[in-house]
C-alpha cells in the first residue's frame, strides 16, 4: 500500500468516526427528556448554522489537502515521449508499448467507434490515472512513470458486450 493511499484511508476513517460522534450527539440531544422541552426556533437556527459551518470547513479542508495532487496540472515537458493510443471495440492499439522511467509520456487518446475509458494501473495493480476516449475528440493525458514494469490499461467505460475483455498493456523500462 503506498503512502498516499494510506493517508486517504486514514482520512476516511477519521471522517467516519467524526460522523458517528456527530450522530451520537444528535441522538443524545433528542432523548425523550429533551423532546419534552418547548422547541426554540432560535436554538435550531443556531444548530443549522453550526452544522453548515462544519460541513463547509470539512469540504474546504479536503479541497486544500488534495488540490495539489490533481493530475490535470501536468504541463508538457521537453523530451517527452509521444504515444498515440487508438481504442476500438474491444482493444487498445499503441503506437509503441515501451516507455521510460522518469520521462514524461504524453498519450494522445482516440476512439474510432464508441466512448471508452483509458485507465492505467501500475505493476502492483494500483490505479494511476484515467481519461475518457470519445469518438471525434482527441484527449491528451500526460504521465511520468516512476517504477519500471508492466502497466495494464483497462477500459473504464462500458462499450459493449466485450467490454470486460478490453485490456491493454505496456512496459516501462529503466532509463
């Protein structure tokens, strides 16, 4: 398990525990003894504002923690390797199947028939990146691979009866 995946798992566990604590607080505040008290609109408005503020803080915190890891901010680098990938039911055709470690690869993705997904998995099976392949539209995906080995590409968009068998692969070799 890589470090980023571990960080996200810890974040999810913390959010689930926080949700359970909030649920417990609401549950305990709605006991029969609490319900017997007359309802105060001002008190409920205060709770709604507090809950709204908590949700906004959580969303902004999640955004701030993850925005730097977005894959779409990869700009083209000099010396990058250009690879054209064409999708057709039910396979991928690569212009080359050998890439190099620590060298940016610019995939030019094209579909000849229907929508396809281009999902890349590293040698350990960890999801790396994904892009859509739409007929009549060229998609560019830039990646820099850090580990050598066999990478697998799977179609992530249902494209017909043979969709499950739509798998491609390429090798990343040392420099």
